[in-house]
């Protein structure tokens, strides 16, 4: 039996305006997409979109460690391309 440690990284947008938030997961769903590499996302109670997915084998140490999640976020919701990631 082998155990392989894996990390899941998450990013969150700045709080979204109520108009923008209403267009994203309007029913409050949480989503998990495992077609290729697992990505999951949901809206937080304070109006952010939180997106997570695969991480490196080591803990994150540089900003680029989250870049693939930022690209996934914009692919899913192009309207979020200018929204800050906090």
C-alpha cells in the first residue's frame, strides 16, 4: 500500500458586486469538475468565489503556484478576468 501526499490549493476573489454574484452559481451550488484535473468552486458567505484544485507536491511558496487556478477561474467565468484575487 502506497500513500502519496497531495495538496489542494485554493484561491478566492475579492467580494463580488451583488449584480455580478447573481450571475455566478445563482442557486448557491457548489461544483466539482473531475473531467481532467479536479477543480471545485463555490461562493462564500461574504460574496467571494472560492476555487480550488490540484497543488504542487510541496507547499506553496511563490505566487505562480496558484496561477493555474487563476487561469481556470477565467476560463470558467471570463467576466471575472479583472476581479482581484485575495
